[in-house]
C-alpha cells in the first residue's frame, strides 16, 4: 500500500468522515474494474495496488461502524 492512501484514510478516520471514505472506496472499485479491461499492457501490479488500497479503506469504514 502506498503511504499516501494510508495518510488519506487516516485523516478521514480522524475526521469521522465516512462519506469521504465511501467515495474513495467507490473510486478505487471503479478504477479496479477499468484496470481489469485494459489491453496492451499487463495491469496486474496496478490491480494488486488498488486491491490493497480497497482493503485498507474497507477496514477503516468497518472501524468507523464499530464506534
């Protein structure tokens, strides 16, 4: 996972901004879907990165739900 997505997610958690996390999650899921359709290059590395980011965002949303 990139440091930047971790910092962004941590910031949204500290602000208790579930909506922003959900928007970020939606964006990453759309990005993953688009990467899955890419031809001409091998997007596996990018897809793995986005999948890791999705996992981090989902965990943050779950943590907010427990509060």
